[in-house]
């Protein structure tokens, strides 16, 4: 039923494309495929008044005066072609149910060079969705494009044809041959596709298990779709349910807690060692503004730190970090002031490529003791290899040193905890998946519900009119007429309540989809609710073609 209602979309796109073929851009030729022996050849140069039609061998030159007549003939031929194509394929499509599919690649399946070519900027998402929905066998689409993944979610009228069309579109937009693309693509269908999106939204498919950024990116797909009007009913509901799933997983399992990277573990460990009431007031120093240093600053900002001093050999990197991270005050100091900066810091993070230690015991001995408010001990968190802080510093009574090995224990413990929580998350995902599939199954009965109610309303209106004609108009007041109308409406609603309840399949009762569909077919037979779907769809195609030609 869903496929039948959506068939017009695909053939309207095909017919419109065929009719629009007569309006090719100036000096653009349709390149023939290598497998075609006598390819059609078409040049259209409307501005200069030259048009060629037919094969390469038998091209005929026409004047601008012939242009309009030729256009009409070509569009008429396109109309007939689209209608005939529809008649041949309609039976097969009306028997098929539209499939939800995801076609894509991620950091797990493709190198960054390929992901870069396929990436679609957010500003171009609506255009990409429009292109995809214009494909013959795609009726709904959404694009989820991030630094780690490029995934296209579609509702396809035909599974195999839809996948082929989307794959060819990806090849065309990226310039990557289909044969090469297929080596890295993954394709999932219906329940598997929905489950994948729910897992992505929950952070189970991310490099860092449970990370929260992907949920915000899934939300953005819905926001952009709502503004552009590009999301269809099925895709829109699936993405919204995915957002609900992501929120539930994070709130009910707390999967995002606990550091799982060295930089985040460094920050987490330092804050654990500081007295909780004074964590916010502790003075932070980061030595080195490379990749790890930047991540440390980023995690400090996420934990609520408002100010950090950064020591680096050059100011450019620090300026770039300052430009990116607006929520924390970043103060730059040159490398020559490293020890003086350490004297004013409670926590020192080191992450430079120096092959010799930056801090030895003699350097730390001359540093002033830190305040008792932060524990009276200066913390050195060294995430460098080779180490930037000598092991001798640990023997100083007012210093504590933590290196990468100490952090690994924190990271591994948190990873194991997150894996346990991921198993709990699968239970939530399964619950939300059942809800979505029940909702989608319920769409099968919507046309019958509408037809049954419309049938009953027509009978009610007809019988009510007959009744009122037998009564003198002056005998009934406006209030009495309204009461009679409400009475007839109430009777119809009471009679329809039982049948309509047996057409529900949304997971709220024990009825299965098979039972519901059996009820639907019975009602269709009893009340003769069948409609000629072919005739309706054919009329829609003709109307669309008429507008295109006009």
C-alpha cells in the first residue's frame, strides 16, 4: 500500500526528467554509453538558434522556427513513454513495500581521502536530498555527513534499483568510480538500517564510544530538513526516533561518562586529585600547544575551567586554539618563561616533543609551595613520550607526578565500563526499534481507515439530507438541526470505533501485523473500499506532465 501511494513520485520524476531532456543546456551533449551501438545524439543551442536531433550519422539541422514544434512533439513522446513505462511496472511496484535503506561509509570502512571526496557540506544537504529524491526509485532521502562518516538514508520503491541509483549518484558527485566505491560501502535494509541509525545516534558506532557530538549532528539533519522541507514522513520519523534513542541511552546508561582518550584522562585524573570545592579555582598550565595540548585545553574548557596559561615556542598555534575555543581564556607565554609560569601554577600538563626532561628535581625544589586550598601539592601530569618530567620529581614532598602509564589504567577502566553500558544500550535500542516498526506497519492501514470513514460520512450526509427534506424547514430550529447532525455523527463514530480499533497496529495491543492486515482486507471486501490505484497514479502522472509541458 505504501509503495502504491508513493509510486507516482518515482514516475513523475522520470517523466519530468524525460520531458526536461528537450531543454538541455547550451553546447552540452548527452554522452553515449560504450555499450550502445547507435546512441541518441542531441545538441540544443537555443540562444544561437541551432538544434540537432537524431543519431550522430543522420543529424538534421533545424531553424529556430521549428524549435517550438519539435519541443511539443518531443514532450508528447516523453509523456507517452512515461505512461507506458508506468503501465508495464505498476503491478510490480504495487505489490512491493517501500524499503528503508542506508548506503554509506565511515571511518571504519573507508580512508579519510575517500571520505573527503564524498563529504557534503551542511549548506548543500537540501540540494543533495533534492537530487536523491529526483532519482526514479527514491521517494525520501536524508544525508548524514560528518568528518567520520557519509551516510545516505533513503526510502526506495525498488530495493535493487534504488541502491544502484544512489551508488551511481555518489560516484558522480565524488568522481570516484563505482567499482572502487563499492569496496568501501556498506548497505543495510529496513530494520538493520534503522538499528544502525539508532546505534549511530547513541554513539555506539563512534570512535569514542558514547561521544555526544554525533547526537547533535543527527539533530541537525532534522533541523535542516524541517527548514528545507526535504525530509519525508518515514525518514523524518526515523531520525526523530533516533534522537529519542540517543537521549535515552545517554541518560539511562550514562555511557558518556569516563575518559577514554589520553588527553581527557589527563584532565579527569587531575581534577580527581584536586579537592572538589577548589577544582574551579586551581591554576592550570599547559606546556606545548600541539594536538594533545589542544585537546587538553578543550577538555579543561568542557569541565568548566575558565582560564589557562599556555607555554609554547611560537604564538601562532596558541592564537589558532584561542580562535577556536571561545569559552576559555587562553594566556600565551614563551618557552623561556616556562619555569616562572610553573611557579604560579597548581597543575602542570606537559606534552612536548622534547627528548630531555623539562622538569627535574632541582627545578621543582625552587618552586613555591602551592596553597593548601588545592591540597598543598603541585600536580605534574605528563602525557609525553619521551617523558617531559623526570622520575626524580616524584620524590619531592610537595609534588605528585603522573605519566602516560598511569593514564592508561584510567582509560582502560573507563573503556570496559563503557562496553558494559553499550550492552545495556542495545536493550533500549531494541525497544525504540520495535516502536518505530510498529508505527511504520500501522501506515499500511491508513488508506482503508480514511476510505471507511469517508464512506460512512457520505452515507450519513445523504441519509441526513433525506430526513431533513421530509420535515418542514420552519419546524426545525437551528439548535434542533445541530442536535440532529451531532446525533448522526455520534452514531457513525460509535459504529466505526470497533472496526477502526481492529485496524490499529502500533504496538499498543497484542495484535500482530498479519491480523491487522487480515482485518483490513476483510473491511475492504465488505464495504467495497478498493480504489483503482493505477488509474489514480496515471492521472497524477498525466497532470504532472501537462504542467511540465506548459
